[in-house]
């Protein structure tokens, strides 16, 4: 049996066994729930109502499938025709284990993804919200506001990664695609999150490597990242959040994957691509082309406002090549407006505007990309979502001249069904 078919059968067996698995589930502390109950959760709360009753395991999964009807063109009219059909379904297997009071482990495996049809581990981490395993009440005052995370997983840079699709885990994303310049990667890291009276702070350290090895080579770099912000439920109707984040790698980093670290692949399949490029529709600044390049400094600012059923999420981001002698930098703007209808907010309508503009080196021609998404969704249950969107993305600027993306664009409809539990 080939691997794609095996993975799909494994996913089906997993989904059919949900009722059996639920009987074995344990509640998790300091946890973001899968499904609708996890919407608009950023850093996990320090409020906890789950008692520790010994080691417990939660087995979860995600399944996503799209019907895509997109067409594309470029100046040379050389792109292959795209048809209207189903994409390869994607699936995740999630294991969460309550190891001790205030200590939890998460592990995610991609059972099937666009880039790899075989199963492989995306990443995982250990989250510590209490240090009672050292001795009862150890540093309790500090741990009442602090969370320590250690792992090989996505780093907490910016807020957009909390709303993106992570392979089949697409239920938190109100749209089908992620942002054009998608700040997501899986690095080894240690980070400390602080939450106190609405204030949010994060500081983290990573070696900035997507693939690990112990060879003595020139890549001896590291990355530092952090976040500072405010998040408060003002009253029953109004929530305000505003954060600013930074990521900076040093001059000994020879490979930087902050905008190219998603190994699962982009959601719009085959667009503007002669071959099956699994990142099609996204953009990586590409500073690796600079001599001794690959190190960057990025900033992201994210406002979030929710007033009754209306919510707004914004993104302002800049990234610059750390090699100033080579230069280059890009700016990304994003704005989402969502209106959720009904007493349970089971239906929503919304739109997203996203642009990227900049140069890959000092003196280079400008590259511009813009995208509009318009769509809506229906939570059939808290764990089942269907969504439909229209997407229109275009490329302009002299930086694309005489290349595959000169005057390129794609547009069309995509329907997505998502299950997360």
C-alpha cells in the first residue's frame, strides 16, 4: 500500500475512533482548546480550573480538505492551466500529556501534508506553569504570572501565527490561506511568557536552525525574540489587545527560515508554478542570496479588537537584511475584519487585505504583492467548520520584470472543510 493511501486510511481510523478516545481523554491545564472554543486565544491563560489527578493523555487530530477553483496568468502566458478539483487532504495527529501539576507536553505529527505525503513530526514542546515538582510552592509568586516553554516548535514571534493554518489545523483561521510573508518556523527554543494585569511579555532564545546537526561549521548563530503588549477584556462586549514583537538573528547565522520554515506547504495549490512548488502563493524575502547573508531583523505589530460580534486583527511588519552592506528589506501590511453572527457566533463573514512591498538588496527594483480575501464560514459544531472564500492576488513592480511573476496574478474560489478535536 502506498504511503498517501495508508495515511488517509490512518486518518479515517483516527476520526472513527473519536468516541473511544474521548473515553480515555484527560483534561489539560493551561491549554488552548481545539475547535471554536480556542478562537482568539493567544498565549494560554494563567487562570486554571483543572485539578491535577495524575498523568493523563489527550489524543486529538485535525483534518482539512479543500475544493479549489483558481486560475492564474503571467506576462508570458506560459503557466500551465489549473483545473477545478480537490486538493490532497491534510491531517495532523496531536498528543497532549499532563505530566505533573502545571507541567504539560505537546507533540504534533503531520500525517499527510502538501510537502510530504508521509507522516513526520512537526514539533513539540514542554510547557511549565508551576514548579511544584521542585518542591511545593517553589517560586509560586513568579509562576503565578510566568509560563516557561522549551521545545522544537513554532516560536512566539508576532500574533499572526496564533490565527494561521498549521497544515490541517485550520479551524482558528477565518480564511483559507495564511499571510503572504508567513512568519512561521520550527526552531529549538526556550522562552518565558509573562502575563500580569493585562500586560503581556515574551523573551526567547533559539539557535535559528530548522534542521539540526552537530557539525562544526560556520553556522554558529542564534536568534533572540520577544514581545510586549497589552490584552484585556474591558467589559462583556469589548476586548482590546495590542502587541509588538521582534526577532533578530546574529551575523553568524548562515541560514534563516523565519519566512520559509513551514514544511507543510501553502494552501493555494499550484498557483504561478511550473512545477509543484509547495510554497506557491507565499513570499520569502530571500536574504540568503547576500554574501554571508541569512540573518535578519524583523518587527511585527498586531492590534486586535473584538466588540460583540465584530472583530479586527491587524498586522504591520518590517524585515531587514542583517547584512547592511548588501541591504534589502520588506514591509507587510494586513487587516482582517470579521463579523460573527448568532448567539453562539456559529456563522461569520469577513475580508482580509494583505500587501508586501520592498527590495531584496539596496538599489534593487521594488517588488509588490497584494492579496484580497473575501469569505465566510459556518461552525456546524464546535469542532467542524466549513468556509468559502474568494482570493485575488497580484504581482507588480519592476523587480518582477522578465521573470515568472511579471504581471502575474491568480484568483478564484476555494471551499474548505475542517475538523479539529
